[in-house]
């Protein structure tokens, strides 16, 4: 290949690679000032995000590279030279990136599989791995959010007990809120990458097990309704008995309620506190297990359960990021009025 041809190809390939480059960890989470008691959890969350970024970059680089070569071939075949040839190559790279988008994953798996059984096994293995990574990311984010909320609760407690002044408490709370907002921004970046991969898995799931996604959507499509609390209960940041507490639900208090994962319900109080309580505290039934929402026998049933778990974990992480964002922007990091 002549040097004049190699240069446009190399430049496009380099551009494709650079377009997907991610920032350094320091750029994503900021320097350690030695005061952040939750720093280890921030690092852990950021580290789990590497999995999603690396695989996405690999697919984008391959797609753009093949597109660039295709554009080059077309340019040569049509007799283009110089700037026209470079333009054709660049257009090919863009087209390659699009071709490597939604649907590219299942198409690649279909080409590799010798039959339907092999396809189901391959995609099922990918879902198993993805689900494992999603769980690790969720655990890391849960630990980080709990740490932030508990730190805020300690500040309130210290102010009430007179251990620190109100001005000191406000300064410490502002510090924690700023850190929480940065944490949420990091989680949103990870969630965006999860969503990109999720679109690929949704396409594969619909190809292999049609209707699974719709079943999961229908499962969560329940209108919120007003009700009165039957008993008092702590309001937690997520549907988990061990999650950090963000408020207190009082008996006979009026709330808006929606069934949530497991045996929990999502509530919103008249003062704007949003969180989760045991479902029986507000007289509703929780959504139960995600895999219980899909049906099927044998290999089909196993695949649908893997798919349901994947969809539920993606939705769960997205929801937890939204909840954390709401907390960071609202009452989660304010001192109680004196």
C-alpha cells in the first residue's frame, strides 16, 4: 500500500481510537484531599466502570476500522485520489461505527454460532458475565451512597448534640453534598455505557426470546397511588433493609406509593422525601423476583430468566442513580431546621 494511501487510513483509524478514549481515573473522580471517608468506595465504583468502557471501545474500534477499509476500497474502485480518497475513507469509518451499533452484537453472534442452540448458549454466557458485572457495579454504588448518607446523618447528629456548631455542620454538609454530586456524575457516565450495551442485549434478547422485554416493562408499569401508612417504618435509599435511612414514615402518614423490587414499596411523603419501605407497611405487594415475571421451560426458560435479571439490574442501577441525584439536589444533604 502506497504511503499516500496509508496516511488517510492511519489517520482515520487513529481518530476512531481517540474518539473512544476515556479520561484518567483522576480526571473522573478528582484528587484525594485526605478528608473523604468514602474515597475507597469512589475508587471501587470507578473501577467497575472500566468493564463497560473497554468492551464498548473494542467494538467501536473494530466497526470504525472495518468501515474505514471499506470506504478506502470504494474510493479506489471509483478512481478517487487525494482529498476525495480521504473523504471516502472517513465516510466509511462513520458508516462502520453506525453498522457496529445496535444489532451488531447479535449479528456477530449469529455469524459465529453453528445453530440456534449454540447461539442461545453464547448469548446466555455473555448475559451471565454481564449480570455479574452489573451486580458488582450496583454493590459498589450502594456502598458509596450509604457512606455519603450515613456521613450526612452523623453531621446532623453532631450538630444536634452540640459536638460541632451549626456553621461547622453546614460547611461539612456542603462538602459531602459536593462529593455526592460528583459521585452521581460518575455513576451517570457508567449508566450511559451500561445503556449502550443494554441496547445491544435488548436486541439479542428480542431475537432469541421475543416478548421478554415487554413482560419486564409491563411488570414495572404500575401507577402510583395515594395511601396511608399502616405502621411506622424507616425510609431507605433503596429497597434493602440494610440501606441507609433517608427519612422516617409515621403511622397514618399520607404518602404516594408504588410497588418496588422484592417486598418493598417506593414512597413519596408530602414533604418530598422519596425512598423505600416494606410493602406491608403501606398495604401493597412488592414486585417480587424479576425472574418470576417470565415463563418458559428448559433452555428457553433459563435464557429468559437470565434476560429478565439483566433487564432488572440495568433498570435498578438507573433508578438508584436517579434516587441518588434527587438526594444530592434536595433534602438529603441539608441540616434539619433548628
